[in-house]
């Protein structure tokens, strides 16, 4: 999970320039992301962690912080997860 | 840019289709401000309306580069028919990407095979570039939502069977599937537009349209950030390639014209000031196509940078098409100002491209912000 968080920190640093984001910080509440960011984040998660994000994942609690996204990645990549959105 | 064998085969097929079925009629469709149903059927019969959907969903299964090539060739023939491909693909891709299984089962095959036409309904009289200002409201009523509001400038709304419509709710922006026959939905055709005049534009008036909750796409609150954003990404990509098509059409038309018409006893193509305009066209078309191709490859790879690269490609291709179309009219002189030649249509259509799916100015803001972030990131790393 720490490896995932490291990748997430690096990605966020590119999109929320000049600010340090702590793992529990509320990213979307920060006001520092633009209109394209939400979908860029989805694409980043899908490509880098080989997961599919579908409508069932569209809950703010899944994306609101580095910790939340790390948990989402863990859930989606656990052996019991069949994936979605073929 | 080297296309694969399969991409070359696709492009040749698209080009042949456009030359046979679109190019000879585009001026008439433009003048009559309508797209014949038979043309839509032909597009469907070729599988082009399912271009972005996988084959197992009833689509043609093209990748994004293949979809781009289709947009270029249709756009070379007629921006109105290309705009049908754009809005229909935006809605179809959204259902595939974010729809519930029941929505996919109900619509994907129909949309993929062109048995139903879909349109994208976001813009309102008071909400253009700033989509957050939409005023169409969705209010919960038992197991349904009641939608009320006014959508404007909706491409192909005159014939669409299904609308991907956006509204604000108590839980934030939402996206819904709204069927044409829904009571309370009134569709009013819009005529007299500057360009893409055959795109059968209309306004939607929604008066307490009752929509079941199962027609919600995605989740409440994600309507703009994820649903509209991913659809518009597809739309920008489609428009960008369509602009390459407009620019290519201008170039080809000018090469023919300047090889036939003489002034001062010399073919126009031998006048150096005309040559400058032709050179500008050649380079502009190639550069725009390369940017689109790059964006398509990134999109096929699922790369998050594809979104900004699409924005860059759209910005450049639209500006280039507008400049090239202006020069194409100039080269044709008075002939270029008449409907006897297609360049005046290209000129009007190209202007529209600088406004739709994110105006030039919105792209400039987006691209500049992205560049500034990259610089700031590099500086942070250096520290």
C-alpha cells in the first residue's frame, strides 16, 4: 500500500503544484484542482494499478484523499475482486 | 506518422465512403439545413455510429486512432455529418464507460448499430463555457426524478431518440438518460446558424419530465466532474480530427482550383503569394494531424496525459482549420464567396469549431494552467 501511496503522491504533486499533500488531506476540497483533474485521476488509477473504475466506484469517499485511494486500489486488486467495466 | 496496415485499410474505406456518399451532397444538406434520414441509415449500415463501442457491445470496435481517422474523413466531406458522429459517440461512450449494466443492456447495441440516435444535452441559455451554471433541476419524486429546465444548441436533437442530459440536484450535478418520447419534453428546431447548418440543432424544454432513478448515469455529484468531462474529452478529440478533415478539404480544393485558374496569364499555383498560402495549408494540416494522432495513441494507451494532449490537438486543429479555410476563400476570390464552391461552407463550419467542445479561450486557459503546473512540479523536484 505504501508503494501505491508513493505513486499517488507523485501524481498529485504534478497536478496540485507547489503544495504538499498529506495522505489524509481532502484533495477535492482544497480548491486547487481544475475541471480535467477528476478524470485524469481516474485514468491514472486505471493505468498504473491495472484496475477498472466503473459507476459503482463513483463515491467521493473513494477519491477524496491519498489514503482513500490506496484503500480503493487495495480493494480492487484483492483476489476476491472480479473487476468491472469490461 | 506511419499508420498500421489496418489503419491504412480503414482510412481508405472511410475516404471512399465520404467521396461516394457525402462530398457530392454536403452543399445541398447545408443549404437545406437538414440531414437526410437515408444518410444516417448509410452511416449506421457501415457500423460507423458504433465506432467507439467494442464489438461485443454491438459496436465496430475501432480503437481511438481508427475513430479519429473516421472523423477526419467524414469531416473532410461534411462537418454536420461528422458532428452526428461526435455527439452520438459521446453519449454511447458515456453509457459504456459509466452506465449501469441495465442501461448498457438497453442501449449499447441499439446505439452501436444506429437503431437509436443519441445526443448530448449540457448547454443552456445561461451556461456555455461555465457548465457549473446549469439551471436544469432534478428533483426526487418517489422512485423518479422530475427534470425541469431549458437546453440550447443541442446538436441533432431534432432526430435524437435519446439524450444524455445534465441537471443539478440536491446532491450535486447529475447525468440522466432522457428518452425522446418522455412527456413534458418539447423539442424546438433551431435554424439559421452560421455553420454546421445540417446538424439538425434544437432546443429542449423540459417541463417536469419524469425519469426513473435507474436512468441516472453514474452517481449524483459526479455529473460534471466525471460524466460530462469524459464525454467532452471524446467530443474534443472528435472535433479535433474533424478540423483536420476541414483543413484537408480546403487544401485539396485549393490545389485543384489553383491548377486550373489563370490570372495575369499564369496559373494561380505559380503565383508566389498563393504558394505561401498553399505552403501554410500543407504544414498546418500535417501538424494538426500529428497532434491528433499523438493524442489518439495516448488515449488508446489509457494515458492520463491524453486529456491535455487532446485539448492541445483540438486547440491547434481548430485554429488551423479556421485559418486555412479563410485562405481557401481568399484564393477562390468571388468564387469562394459563392455556394458554387465548397470553401465558403468550410469557412463557416471552421468558425463553429473554434467555439464548440471548449472554445479556443477555454483551451488556452487549460493548456496554460497545465504548463504552469509542470514547471512548478519541475521546480519542486529541483529543490
